[in-house]
C-alpha cells in the first residue's frame, strides 16, 4: 500500500534550521510502501455482520481503507 505520508515518493521535504532538505520518509523508511493495516471492523476477514455480506468499512478487502 502506498505510504500516506510521502505518497509513495520515498522522500519528504522538511524544514531544518534555516532551510529545507529532502530526507527519507520516516513512516515507510524510504520505501514508499507501508504494510496493509487490518480492518478494525471485521478483523481482516472482509465479512459483514450478516451471512453473505461484506464488511461495509473495508468493502470486503479486510484491509483498512483510506
């Protein structure tokens, strides 16, 4: 999943001292990707509350949506 902090660019620009500098994103450790987070509503199963339905929070993916 694309890092929400650097938006997959792997680097961020931060204000340091008197100027700006590029550095590796600390959220994704400069990879541009973060691990998918398990949906808190269905605990990653993707199943809804009733038989045959999908989770309304993650739409059946089991992964937390942005």
